[in-house]
């Protein structure tokens, strides 16, 4: 009886291990190895799938022997800025709460990341007006930078309507 249980267990492990073997749907590929290293590749993989949970991600179809995850952390200083009206068709007001607007530089970028030159006027010590009436409708990104140390302070989205 013991031999039958061991045989059934071994047979089950063999069947399970061959049932989950790796396979790739690709047009071409190969593997080469020698005493100094190994190279494997595939070309033209039309089928890929990504599955995962909160802590793990598995992507089928890509070689991932050494995966390095790099995080980007921006040290943004918290300032209180209000932009109104947003969306706007002509003028957007940038109001600095408790700060002097002269201490900050405003740069406006389009969705392609190109710097857009816009006329501005400062109407009060904490209020700057952006004149957007000559610009095309779309989404723009306002970057607020400190003039003292040129650090990026914050970025805001402005929507220009018709």
C-alpha cells in the first residue's frame, strides 16, 4: 500500500510539473549558452498577458531575469495656489494665498511639453493673470517655480476652452 501511495504522489508531481511548462507564442527565437553566460530571445510575440495582485506582477512574453524598479520622488514644497476660472476661455487668475507672487516664476507648457509664451500681468501682490485668449483650446500645465532657488514648487492643469 505504501508503494502505491508514493508512486501516485511521484506520478502526480511529474504530471503537474509538465502541465505548467513555459511556452511562448512567437515568430522566432532561440537560446544560446556557454561557460561564460546565457542569452535567450524571442521575436514577434503577438500574445502577451499581464496578471498580478497588490504586491506581485507577472508579464508573460518578456524576459525579466533582472528587474530593477526605480521610484521617482519629487520634493515639492506645498504652497496654496488657486487657479480660477478653470476651464477658461480668455483669462486665468493665479492667486497665491499668503505668499508674494513676485517670489515665483510661472511657466506654461502644452501637452507636448513645449514651453508656451503667454502674456501675464500682476494685479495685486498675490494675484497674477494669464492671458490665454490667443491660444488654441486644449489642456495646458502651469509650473510654479521659486525665483530664489529655482526649485519646482508645483504644477497645475489649466483647460482652455473655445
